[in-house]
C-alpha cells in the first residue's frame, strides 16, 4: 500500500511528526492534506516552537503559508489557553512589539496582497519597520511595490537620499513622489541621473521639489545645452 493511500488523518499526523519542514512538498496529496486545514498549520508551528504561541508567531511569519488568517487563529488559540489557565481579561491578540519582520515578506512577489496584509497587521502590533538595516524599504523599492513603500512610510520607516537615488535610477515616478513628499531632498545629482535616462517626467518632479541643475547635468548636455533648458524649463 502506497503512503499516499493512507487516510487523511494519518497523513496529517505524519506531517506533524516529520522532522523535515519541507516534507509537505513530497507530493500533491500531502500538500492538499495540509492546505485544506489551516488549524493543522497552527499545530505544526506550535509543535516546532515549544507549544508557545508567541514564538510560533515570531518564527511562523517566515513561512510562506503564514498569513493574517493563521495569525488570527494563533490569537484565538492563545486567548483560549489563557482563559483556561484562569487569567482574567487576557489579551485577545498576540503582540509583536519591536520584533523584526521576515525578509520573505518583502522579497516575494505579492500579487494577492497577502504579504501586505500581514505586514500591516504586524506593524499595527509594534513590528520594526526598518530592521535589518532598512531592508524592508530597500527591497520594496527594488520590487517597485509602491503600496508597501507607502505602508512603511506611514509607520515612520527611515528614508534617505540613497533610497531616492535607487528609485530615480529605477525610473519609478510613483515611489519617487512618495519619498519626496516625505521630505527626502532632491538635488542636481538626481536631476542629472534622470536626464541621462531621458526621463523628463522624473526631471519635472525633482525640479518641483527643489532640484536645480548642476555641472553634472550641464556637462551631460554640453553639446546641446539649450535642449534640456528649453524642454524642462531649467534655466
């Protein structure tokens, strides 16, 4: 008898007891058996992390299956445990105060918005928007994820000229505007970068936020300086 012919309940127990976290990828039967029951994912996380709901949250967010639905079930599990232990008025939500967000939340494609929803929820619970070393913002910029960039900015993620330089180089007008609105300074160096990419719209945006042409820009258009001065009213 093949293992995939075992009853669903037995397959689920095999998954829970397996040492290899990638065991579920062995075949579609296992994957379907696990995905059909979110509560099983909660059991798996708790078993891996000492039956501790807080640890299951902090480590669980690193896994692709972890989303707001799983988080809410962890909340409910923790709440019921505290009630049974006799604690009066226990918190209904697990906190995430000063905890780092998993890097996979920013480097993965997020077409369905699941990562965005989880990041938003964790930020609301106190997650660090900058750890490690500004990675969430930098990676969101690289991915062109304007919605995530705006969310991080709303939670006071640190930004500097390097972030704006990156986005001007990537020709992303929407994100550049978000950064400029938050006070990142525009200058002639950035203006020259936009000019070298023949991105007139970006140049106009930078000029609107105070960028002025410098020697780098004028040297770039040395052969025909009147063109850039006339087209974008830089004189």
